[in-house]
């Protein structure tokens, strides 16, 4: 039952697991590795209601703000985990608002749209790797050659992480993300610690360059100034913020891009539609977010008050998660939800969550997918999946592709 949510079969077609759960109830009780017993919302109404009610469902057990209060973080987890868990996503108001306000501006629509030219240049540079692979071996792994390095390069540039250590960061991030159960959680601790130390060095270096009066590019420099300026951000919060932006800013988009390419290659008529009518790209991006649903569950919340919720009796202290991927296939919300329809409108998917923790990077994620698809379909319009097929990975809460071999017809 536990591996139900990390098996290859589930990753390939999560709806085969979610559909019966949704039919059973709007909120079901499941058991997950590490987290244990947790409630999961399965339809759009319960998912949206849970995420919007930040009084009844909170990130912390109580108003105290030490990290062991965070839903899903256990007392036995090492200090690095406790420290990195002190970020905006694990805070309730007012700390959440204070932290989010510090970076809101950098992720607003206008700021992100201004990055388009640079994002396009990075995509074009990476696509040449695919073309090189085609020439040398006839096949390229889209995950390694494009879907992983593309968002990583963009978030590193946005944060101001120096070029020289980006590859090392990327390698640690891959090692860190092999988490599906307690054993893989323990083996992920080493790369997590390594990344924290690397980030501390980058932050220290930025601090000393600022002190010397040198100009620094990137969000880390802005945050270092905020930390020095007064009481809006302490040092632990600064490290946790940069770590969150780095991980949330590349991991999810990597799987959105690779999952979208699989979806298009398995639905050639829809792929052709996008090639013939590139002006439909914005609508296509929304449908691919819904259809692929790389983020399957939200972070767990604590139930603060006992009582009935969408037909089930919740007890104070229980844990509850939003089943985003299940909500995105709710037939009462979407006609023929298992069909990829790039012209779907309206498309009220919940892939970026909702409520106070609504994804900070949604504009960036949309821009990245749009540029990625435009560039890939222009450079390799005839691509199709290689003979080994797409290899889905085992990750709890995320729908990931470890490898996606592509060839040219
Ligand atoms: C495919 C792309 C992405 C998806 C599907 C996605 C999804 C989500 C979801 C569902 C949440 C809410 C989680 C919850 O309520 O428990 C969230 C929060 C967040 N996301 Fe994203 N995300 C994506 C890309 C990004 C990017 C590119 C960034 C850039 C930095 C980012 C930064 C964040 C942050 C900082 C939060 C916490 C916001 C808060 O607590 O107020 N995400 N994301």
C-alpha cells in the first residue's frame, strides 16, 4: 500500500490510483513513508477548501515556531533538516508573510517577463547538446541534456550562484532527490548537508564582496543586505530561503518539462497542433501543468481543530495533504480529464496550489515551459521516444522522470 504512490505504474498513470480513491471519498486516509498516516484530499472542492483554510490547517502544530513543530518534520531528523525547514513554505502567518514579502518582487510577472530573452538564450544553448547527441549516438536523454540543466541554470542566475560551482550543485541536487522512503531519505542527508555548506560559502562570499563595496548580481545579494539591515531576516532564515528557492525553483520545473515532452510525444496530434499554431502556447502550458501534474501532493498541514470536513471526521493533531494531481483530474471540474486537450478552457487546475502558499514561482515556471517547448519543437520537430522508453523514478509526492531517451525520426 505504501509504495502505491512511488511505483513505476503509479508514476506512469497516477489516475489509476487516484480515481478509485476519489470515488471512495473527498478525503481519504492513506499511509506514506516517513510521514505515516495522513489524510489526503481527492477532489477539487476539498483540495481548494483545505489549502485556503489556513486557520484550521496550519504548517505548525502550535504558534511556537521551532522547526520540530513543522508538519512532516520529525524530532529525530538532523539539524540540517530542521534548519532548512525554517522557510516560508513551513511557516504560518505572520512569519510566512514577512518572508514572502522579501522575495515577492523578484518573482512578479513583469520582472519574470523581462527575463524571457535570457531564458531563450539558455534554452538555445542547451538544445545544441541534444543535436550533438543526435549526431554522435542518434539518441539523447532529454532529462540530462535539457530538462534538468535548463531550470537549474536559470534559478542559479537569478540567485547569483557563481558559474564555477553550478555543476557541483546540480550533481548534489540529483543525489538529494532520490528520496522515496526512509533509507533513501537517510542517504539523501549527505548531499543535503553538502549543499547547505556550499550555500553558506556563497552567502559568506557575497557578504564580504558587499563589505568591500563590490557590486553583486542576484537575489542572494539583495537578501544579504536585508539580513544586515535589521530584524526582517535572520541568518538561518537566509540560508533556508536560498535553499528553498534553489530546490523549488528547479526540481519541479525539470519534471514539468520532461513530463510535458512525454505527453506531447504520446499525443502526436496535440504536438502537431502546437507546431502549427504556436500562438496557442499559453493555453497549452496550462493544460500540460494539469495533465502532467508533477507536484502530486502539497506539503502536509496539521489539523488545528477537530470536526467534520467534506464528509470525514478530522481530529486535532491529524495530518492532511492536498491531492493536487487528483484534484486536477476531478471529472466534476474537467470534461474528459484523462484527455490531453491543449485548447482546454477554462482550466482551473490547482497545480500551483492556492491560498497563502500559492506558488511563488508560477510565472517563472510558465515562462520556462513555454520557452522549453518552443525551442525543442523548433530544433527537433520530428523527435520521438527512444526504444528504451520513458523511465519514471520513485519520488514521493513528485512525478519524476529519471531518463527520457529521445531520437529523431
Ligand atoms: C512546475 C513548476 C512548479 C510547480 C508545479 C509548483 C508548485 C507549487 C505548489 C503546489 C506550491 C504550494 C505547496 C503547498 O501549499 O504545500 C508551491 C509553493 C512554492 N513554490 Fe512552486 N512550483 C513550481 C515552480 C516553482 C519555481 C520555478 C519556483 C521558484 C523559485 C517556486 C517556488 C515556490 C515557493 C518559494 C513556494 C512557497 C510559497 C509560500 O509558502 O508562500 N516554485 N509551488
